[in-house]
């Protein structure tokens, strides 16, 4: 797509869907610029950002004036409009439907429960906000149920969530389920918890996904490292 | 698509996404058979249904052995594989992205809050289960916020949620926003912009809309008769 201008992505690397977008951009060598939006500093609530996205959420994509929110919509749009390998978001309707099925299910399952666990265990304590032990416990149970489903339904007899090859589904899921020591690479706050610890099937899946994305994980990490350097230089 | 066999759908018309699917099938004259699954009777938990869908949820599509769950995935698959008008799920990437954007947002916004209101106000009392007034109040407030977003963001400058024409987004949204009507509650009552939108959607869907929603109207009668 000669002559196409770089897209702009508004991200906070504390946000799992933002990491998915960043990894996808880097892995597929999609020309982009990054604008970092620090959620913990309330930068998503500025008049400027609210004008861009009234939902006051990240990630946001700005493709030369075409502004798009929602990570799965963004990933599907990028997969469609750039020349990425078909397996990310297959054109064949039955294969594509499997990815759409997972990305729909993801919202109130993987994302919801993993995010609640993370908020209750890491974010709220670190920000001096009150936690809710009952809510935390329920989220852990719900997350357990979700992981059962991932193992027994999506991964049943295949190496990746939607087929024999990695897709957007695996990318979105893995960003929610990284071991927290890995999370530590992206943010200073983390716990020791690895929710996949006692689940060999899911551990293998996660390794497969990480291998498939290795370089881009490193690149995304280097972005964070650079930010940290700038940040600590200011102190 | 000559020679293509009818699809089979497993539905409970009390379920908003199931209604969206039925309306889409009827409106686009897609050959289908319906198998009713009564959630209130626990029919989604039978060994038979669980084998079909381990998630134990509706709707489920069975296209001649290809079994698919999740209403937005099902609708997008049908829109793609049948010869439906482009506006339902446009092929142009920028237009399609708008529908994908709404259907993503829908899950933890429109669907989540409208469902919670419905569960707390209609289902739990009907089934003799305890309700949670605080949760109900919060859901009403959250739903209000969602309706603000629908008006001010999605419907800002266009007649339908994602474009000048109706799409899958409007279909999914309208079915959720009809649900609280079961208790006689019209959440769009004081919102002229959303009322106009709903009318437009109903007009575009005519007969199939009212047919699918007959169960909602019936429950409303029973519910309001008790008061």
C-alpha cells in the first residue's frame, strides 16, 4: 500500500488490549506512531483526548483521520487493510467465524475476569483504593471457569484457540493471561500470580503464542524500556 | 446459493440475542428451522444441548454440521455467506469497522446493563430468587450512561448507530433495549432521539420485529396485570 501514511495509536501499556494492538503493529511491521496515554494520571480524561474519544478509553486508532475504538475492531480493521498473513483473521467465512466467536466471548469472559483479578490484586492496592475481597474471590472463581472453557472448548484438540494457526483471538487472550512477572516488564506494579500455573495445556498454548510473537514481544518491551529510561531520567 | 440446506438455530425468544438472530433470518428470508430451548426450564443444561454447546447458552447456529455460538459471530457469518444487502455488514473496511466497533462495545455496555435491569426487575422476582436493590439501582444508572453514549456518540450525526442505513449493530442494540419493556419499563421514554431511532429500526424490520417480540409483549401484560 505504497504512499499510505502511518497510523497513530493511542495506548497505555498498562492496558492489555493496548498491548495486543502494539504487538500486532510491530509483528506485522505496520508503520505507526505511538501516543502514550497514562490512565493512572487521568490522561484519558483530558478535553483533548475526550474530543478524540468521548468514551475516554484506550486503545484508539487514528488512521489519517479515521478514528476507531475497541481493540478487536481495530485489530480486524488493520488485519483487513494491511497485507498481513491470512491466519490472523482468515477470509474463509467458517474460519473467520471462529475468530469472531472467540472475540465476542472474550469480552465478558477472559477479559472481564482477568481484569477484575488484576484490578483487585494489583491496581487498587497500589493506588491506595479500597479493595473488595468478596469480589476478588468471585473473580478468581469466574476466571477459573473461563480457563476451563479455554482448555476444554477452544483448545480442545487444536494448538491455537481458533485453529491450527495463531489468530487475533490468541493475541487478545494471551495479553490478558500473561504471567504477572511478564507484566512487570510493562509496568512497575505486579503480583506473583500466574493464573495458568497448574494448567499444562494452557501453559503450552501460551508458550506457543509467545514463540510465534517473540520478536514483537521484545520490541514492545523495548518501547517500555525506553519510556522507563525517559521517566527515570526525569526523576 | 442453490442446493444449500437450511440452517438450524437453537433459540429462546426471551433472550435478546436470540431475537436479533430470528429477526435477521426472517427479514432476509434465510431458510432455517428453529429449535426452542426454554432457559427457564433449564433446557440449556441437558446432556444433549451441552454436547452441542458446552457453554450452555443460546443462540446456537448449526449450518449443516458447522456449529457456531455468539450472536454477533453468527450474524456476521450469515451476513457473509448469504446474499444479504451490504448495509447489514458492509464490505468496505471503514464501514465494517464501525459495525465491529459497536458490536464489541455492546457486550459490556448495552447488553450488560439492560440485561441486569431485566434480571433484577423481572426474572429474579418471577423465579422467586432474591433481588439486589443496590445492584438494580446501579444498573439503571449504568444503563442511563449507556443511553447517553448511544445518543451522543453513535447517533451523533447519523440516523443509525453505524451509518445512514441499518446494520447488525442496530439489530443487536434494539433487542436489548426492548427487554426492560417486559416489566412495562420503557427506558427510552424521555429520549426523543433514541425513540426516533427505535422507530426507524422497527420500520426497517416491520413484521419480523413484532413477531419476534411477541413474547416480550406477553410478559409485559402478565407483569403489569399483577400490579
